[in-house]
């Protein structure tokens, strides 16, 4: 009488093959997730810069052109006359910026400054979002 079914070797071979497929699939999924996180971070920083520009325009403030080309140094200048430093939290609470998924640290600050007569820029420190 012949028994029906699979041998232990056949079952192990199937399990190994399924494990290999699962490993390849999970690596692909994780890389897609990381790429999406990076894309969301870039989008949030872009939105943050746009929000800061809107804040500057609606504040109706006029600044002189900055003589420094180092925004990181300008952020610590207490007598800054060519821009304004505003916290991300202020932009959120005043309705200029929606901090999706709390990607940006609302205690961090951004700098809105005039680089030239026609160029207003926004500097976002590296540690402000995505940490």
C-alpha cells in the first residue's frame, strides 16, 4: 500500500523557497517605505518654506538686504535687521503650516531673510524636520 503525502525533504524545500521569496519581498517593501518617508520629508520642508514666505508677506515687514551669506550665523544674530526668525510652532498655531505626522519639531526656528532686493529666502536648519 502506497502512502499519499509529501516527504519531509519536499516540505523543507518549499519552506526554504517561501522564506527566500519573503526575504526579497520584505527588503523591497522596506526600501519603498524609506523612499516614501524621504519624499514626505522633502515635501514638508518645501511646505514649511512656502508657509514661512506667506508669513513674511502677510506680516508686511520690510528688511534690508543681508550682508552675510551664512544663514546659520544670522539665526543667532540678536540684532538681525535683514530677516526674521520664527518658530515652526508659531507658523502652525497661526495657521500658516500644517505639521503632518509631526515631522517637524515645533520648537525649532526658521529664518526668513532677504538675500537681494528681489530674493527672499527661507533657511530651515537640518535638525528642524525629520529627526
